[in-house]
C-alpha cells in the first residue's frame, strides 16, 4: 500500500500548490509512482501549475459521485514516467462529497501508487475534514511570518484531533536578508512556535514564481539548488534511508 500525504496550510497563499507540484515531480523523477489530487475544490489551480489545464476531462467529483472510473480521471503528466494528476471540480455541490467517499478514493489510489499527495484548501473547516479523510500524514506549508506560524500551529493541533499524528512542516518563501535584519523570525524561533518537525526550508525565489505561472515544475530544471533542496526534503519525509541514494 502506498502512503497518502496531505499538503495543507492554515493561512492561504503559503505555497501548498507549488510544493505539491514539485514534491510530486521529485518523487516521480525518482521512480516512485505518484498521483497528486487537487482537493482545493473551490479555488483549484494545480492543473495550471502543472500546465495540464487543457487535459482535464473528468475530475475528483466525477470519480467520487460514480460518473467515471478512477482510471478515466487520472491524467498522466507526460514529462514524467510515474506522475499522474486528478483535477478538482470547479462546481462542487455542497454536501455531495463525504469524508467516507474520500477515504475510499485514497485507499483505492494507494493500492496503485506509492504516493498519493493531496493539495488541500487553506484553513480549518469542513473542506479540510474532507480533504484529510484518507490521509496517513500531513505536511504543513508555512511562511516566516507570525500570522502564518500561528495558523500552522492551530492546523497542527487540528491534525492531532483528526488522528493524523505524523506531521511535517515546510517553511516556504524564506528571505535570509529579512531574518538577518530581524524583520522575520529566525529558524530557532520558527521551531519553537510550531510542534511539527521541520522537513525543510525553501527560499523565496522569483524563478519558483515564474515556474508556477508557466505551468512547469521548477524541479524539471537540472542542477539547480531548488531541485537539490526538494530531493533533500523528499528524503527527509519519505524516510526510506536505504533508498536515499535513489532520490537523485
Ligand atoms: N518559494 C517561493 N518563491 C517565490 N514565489 C513563491 C514561492 N512559493 C510560492 N510562490 C508563489 O506564491 C503564490 C502562492 O503559491 P501557491 O502555491 O498558489 O499557494 P497556496 O496553494 O498555498 O495558496 C504563487 O504565485 C506562487 O508562484
Ligand atoms: Mg493552492
């Protein structure tokens, strides 16, 4: 059985979708069969960040309501051998999708894939309960600002209530100069404000922003510090020490 990992944040715009796309691409590049699901049902944009918006026929909603088979909604990303994506529905009929639907879908996907990644909506509400229903683990994406860190910790507590005990935090959009000048919390301060262990730090880099606008995962580019960083983060999260050398 594969692992189901939710990618979430308390505050919006912290970089969940950017992380989901590049984490998925990193795992796929290393031979892990990976699927990434867009569960940000109202505000989907995973399709755009992957540049696959024109390939969507069926979506998560169609699968969960039985309109199509799982296979029909799995969109292959042809740039990778092992990467698939399932789109969110633009029009969600409230109440039609239940956590049980989600749990069953995750279990079925985990039979076929090594990693099932879920791009979650921001915040702590029913949408989070739905998105997290089948998750084994969670990665909280946060930023070096007090509001985002407080929200990350509130989300972390919610995960414990939901029974998701294995959590990670990723600090995104870090600007070293801001920390040095005392305008952003230091890494020690960040670690003291959130309980989930830090799996990594991602710098604020305009190339990351450009890549999401172009629909090209930044890790597709060889020999960059960003790609190297994603490999290190992935190694920490998947914890398969004996396979670490495989993640290159
Ligand atoms: N490390 C980064 N450096 C620069 N821009 C980033 C970085 N991470 C995310 N962004 C940009 O921030 C915006 C929000 O990111 P996104 O992944 O859509 O957030 P979320 O899914 O959490 O709402 C996007 O425009 C994205 O390109
Ligand atoms: Mg998003």
